C-alpha cells in the first residue's frame, strides 16, 4: 500500500482514546534491512516455493474426502476411512506448509475442551492471514467462510473438505441460513466437530481487540476462547488495514530465520441465561475476558461495510471518511468545489437525480459521475438530498474556516420551529452532518444526540449547543479540527493550486486516500 507524505493527514492522537487497531507500522533498523535483503534473496524464495508446492499437494486429500458424496450426505459429518485418511493427510501437510514458511514452533498452553464441553471455539486477536495456523492444535475444526472463496483454486477444495459454513454477500437470506446452520451444529450433542470463529471478522494490529460480532454466540452454547500470539522480536506478521501489504508480510515473514506462534486455550466460558438470550451481550463479555488475558484493551472499533470505524468518546468515526475519497474523485476530474454554485436552501431538502447531480457539478464522464454520486445516501428512488452535496463540497473547499463550515452545516439541516422560536438541529440532520464530515455510521450518532439534548429542554440542538459540541468540546472539537482543517505543507514540497479556483481540493486534509484491503475471512 502507498504511504502518506509527511504533510498529509495523520491518525488521531492516541491519548484521545484507545490504540488504533487498524494501523501497523513496521520500523526496521539498518542492520535489519540488510538482514532482510540478504535472507529475502536466499531464504524467502525457497520457502515460499516449497509452501506453494505443499499447498497444491493438499488438493488430492481434500478432493478424496468429498468425491462421490451427494449434497445431502455432506450435510452430515464425514466418518469412516475418508475421515481417517484425508483428515490426517491434510493435518500433516498443513503443519509442513507452515513449517516451510518459517513457523518452526507452535507452543500450546492450556487444554482444548472436547466438542461436548465447548461446541464453539473463538480465536483472537485476528491479525494476519497466517492465523489459520490455529486450526492445527485445534484438530482442524469447521470454519465459516465466504461462499465466493469456493471458486479459488485449492482453497475452494479445502473449504469443501472442511465442510465449512458458507455465507454469501449476494444472497440476502444467506446470513439467516448461516445462523441456523451454526445453531444446528453447535447443538448436535457432539455429533459435529467444533466450529472455529474469528469473532472480530477482520485483521487488526494486535494492540487492541476489535468489537466481537455476535455470530459465534447466537447458539447460546459454551465457547472456549483461544488466544493467538506471535512472540517474535519483530512483528512481520500483522496485516492491518493500513500497513504492509500481502506480499510484503509474506516475504518478510518467510525471511525470518524462525517464527514462533503461541496458542493458548482459556477455560470454557459458560453463558448465563441472559447471555444465552442476548448474543451481543455474550460477545461483549467474552471479548473482555480475552482482552484481559491478553493485556490489551477491548474496544468498540469495527468495520462498517468496508470502512474501518474507531471510537472517540461516545462517537464512532471512520478512520478515513468517504468525504476524502470524494475529494480524490473530484480532483481526478479536475473539479474544484469552490467553482460549483450549489444553491442549496437552508432547512429544506431538494432531492436530485444522478443526471441533475452531473449537471450541477459539471461532470461529463459517466464513471466519475457514478463514483461521486455513490458517496451520498440515496432514497428508494435513487435520489440524493442536494444539501448533502452542498455540505460535502463546502467541506472540500479550503476557503472556509472551521467556524464558517459548522455554521453552514447547522443552517442547511436545522429545522424551523412551529412557534417561530428559532431553529433546532434534530437527530436526522445531526446524523447526516456527522456522517458526511466524520464518516460516522448514522445509528451510532443517535445516542450522542440524545445525550446532548438532555442538557436543554428540547429534542433538538440550538446553534450555540452545536457549536459548543463541534468547536469547543475538548474531545469532539479536536476531532472536527483534525478531520476538517488542512495540514501545514512541509518544507521541500509544493502544493498545486488553481489560480481561478483558490479552493482547490489539493489543499485539503485528505491527501492520498488508501483503499481498504479486501479480507477473505
């Protein structure tokens, strides 16, 4: 992944909240660089080549276990000679594969529970694509994977061998079917092998636990937490949202003389009646137990769609709001926001189509129009509120001060009172503003709005209250300032400006936008 220049936006101050689990920075000394250059040429290519050969040798064993079986037969656990021969073959070759990649030692602590004691295993922290190594000391439990992975060579065969529970992003009923299948296997009385979940759902940098998704806890059965640690002198394995990419992580890890993995089985967690009824409550409590054992914070950070969301105070904000990506799209199209006459009416919505959006922004390329239009919330008819567009363009226009931008946001979305006693910003407008400017998920802002309104006697915020929140609050004021104020340009760098349009997007705090990695968890 590309790296930001020194003048681009920097992550929020860690002192304002928990560690940012989505960023991994790898700092190498001069000696380490020389060592990796040397071993990366001599050792890594041999290891990676042998590992890929072993990966393809896994295919015959995976194929042999399911060949000739009907879909109905695959709905029950495989037994007999297929189970004995193929299971042991895949288990042995998998250990050899990780050995070839440099994982010479897998140290196991604690005792793995039987399938009757804990039908479900939950492993964390999930930090890398090497984490499937935890399947080996767990005796190859069943997993949950994307249905799209079935089409991947070798990987698809291994998923069929595993009798994995598959979820499809394109089938609305898929998640319901997965929930039913997880519950069926978990309550089979030991008939099915254990099911392993990575409840975080994506990779982090091991410095904090992401919010646990409730899927592993829906059945309400006992679970056994499994901790994964990589106690190596240099962390080459982490594959976070921002940091070294797949090839770099693979190459650096294969260049290490020896990598160690610690797998620790914690005592089985038996849910209370309340936890059995509430999967989210159950997941949160297990997350806290695992975080305490790891000595790291349990956070509310998570992925919403494909956007990483971090927690600041009582608010969830995108690590990089989509507003910045919109600026990148417009910048590529040669458009300056300050040159667009928005003409949005304060306090009154005006829904526009994609064609009208293109005319208003003077965009002609269909691909650019589609990309820019997709950043705004669309109603059931595919229309967007032009006030959203006006606020986004104003935020991307560097000519306004933060105070002016906050006042404009209030004027656009505040509603006139029936008694004519002024204008108030209700939860819908408040959610829209924070979603556009900070990338906050809309549901996450409702509670914060209610808390702010408790200070007064109404269900809405006055201009003064909204300014106190966004400009003067010690935490949230700093948040708005970080996201919306352009950084200083470092010495030795130049900033391209448009003489006719001084509010050029290149002068913004968005810098180079990095696309999130697509995880195949």
